[in-house]
C-alpha cells in the first residue's frame, strides 16, 4: 500500500484525500506532524494561502524535515499555493518557502478570487483526454531552470511543470472529479519506490 500524504493546514485537503481514495493501492494520510513525514511515500501541498501555510509549516516544525525529504527524492506535488511553496523564486518577493524547485512563480497572477476560471486542456504526459483545469487566484510559472520539464502552458504562461520528484500545477485538479493528475503523481511515486 502506497501512503500519500496531504499537508493538512489549509486549503482543499479533503478534496485531495477523496481523489486519492479513488486510486487502487493508495492510502491517503492527512499530514500535520513531523513524525508523519517519514511515514509517507509522497506528499501533496494543497492550495490555500502560501504565506499562511509556510508559517504553519514552521510553527509545527515540519518545515525542515519536509525540505530534507524532498531534497532526498520524496515525490511532492504543489497545487496552486503549493506551487509557490516549492518555488526557488517568487516574483517581487525577497524570500521563499521550501525553495526546492527551480521555478520562478508569480503569485495571484490571474487576478483575485472573482477572476477564477476553468479551461480544458490535453496534457499528453498526464492523459490522452482533455482535463478540466480550475484556476482560483492562481499563480503561474514565469521561468524554469534547465532540469524542469514544462507540462502545459495557457496563453503562453507555464501552468504545469515537473522537475525530477517535484510536480507543480497552477490549477486545482482535486476540484474536478478527474483523477488523471492524481494518477500521474502516484506514478511518479511508484517510479521512486
């Protein structure tokens, strides 16, 4: 049984857990405490407010153990705010959170909550069928480093990327009912086991 954690501080934790339950051989785990970091095979950083989640990671002493496990190759997937948490650079800011993925992101790049939108795109690495992508106060990636694979763009902006064990998406696959992205992430975990 593969144990997939969902960081349980803020955002669509329950929605990710429900999506993971649809995938055979997966045990979803809500992760909040340091000791849990060593009990999981991969972790999803859900959407929410990146500054708040980043602060809570430090308050709960999960920040450093998590960063170390990611650096050692534990698969991690950041959705929306989670993408910001992973980034090595945040446009217009002089600080980062985990700073492990070689991407530069722009926060709230598509405007406020009222500017939320949904599109459908085919992302061949993930699924042969069009996938619904939900953007809510979404960031996008402005630049990527050499080792980063761009998985998808929307209107010229990078909205999904992978670097080794790290996956980042601007949008919220957990809100669509389509588990293609969750299955893709589980495959990344399986590759690393």
